[in-house]
């Protein structure tokens, strides 16, 4: 991937959630090569700071912000800090997400001869399911609520939501994750048909994982 060859994003403010993770860290580094100003949001500040340090060492512009994408007030405070540091958001990449062992079964299929210690669909932990669904779905919706307001009327404004192929062909061991990614895909498609469709573009990126 060589985004810099195909896109001129100089001085654009790009906000990336989940920026401490492998996928979004890679995207952030590539986007920084376009001379964009990249705001790296992650609950793990050390992880996002490491990405920021790498970008800045290569001559890019990036800053890390510790962010809980499930806390609306925290997102708003981070938005205000980014605005003070770089300006208002031009591109939002919603990449925060993940799975939990508590929401994952041990076997793909449930059979009657499973050992008592085996965790099947029927033993999935409710708190684990809620955590995974909230992290992925609300972790996409809430940042969109906060940052999209500043994107209205801006030329080239764009929102990119990261889904998964599991949204279309779910893996049987991770029903909460698959369901949450399907919700993100539906949410993204829904944004395209709301009144927001005329003020900024909305895209869906489903990595194969």
C-alpha cells in the first residue's frame, strides 16, 4: 500500500481510533506519509505514543491521545484537544475494536459429547458479550457522533469504519464479534442514506480477519 502516491492529504487532520493496534498503526503510518496531521487515539497510550514517535521520527506529524471510545465525555475532551493542536477533523477512521476470550467458544460446533470443561455457546459470558459488542459497535458510533459534527461542509471529509469479513460470513466461535461487526456494516450503510450523505462521504473497510 502506498497511499502517498495516490492521495494529496497535506495538512488534512486525520483521526484514527484504535491507533495502537497493528492494522490502524499501519494505516496511520501510511497516511502520515501524505503530510497529513494524524491524531492517534487509543486506550493504551503507550501503544499509540510508540506509533506517534515512529511517525514523527520519519518527518511526519502525529500526536497520541489516550481515549476511551466508550466514554462520550472523554471523546469530546479529546476532540477539543485535537482541534487545539491540529484543527478540526477532516477524516475519521474508526478502528477501535476487538474480541474477548469470554465471548469466544472452545469449539466451532456444539455436540452432546463435549467435556464439562468445554465452553460452548451456552456458556458464553454475558459481560464478555456486552464488552465485545460495546467496544466494536458503540466504539464506532460514539466517535462518529462527536467528530462528524465538525466535518459537515468540509471538502473531502470522510469517515472510514473498519468492519470484518465476519460481518458477512461469521465464524462460529465468535458470535459477539461477528454480530458487532455486522452492526458496524449496517450502521455505515445506514449513514449513507441519512441526511448526512450530502455533507461527507462514508466508507466501509472490511479486512479479511
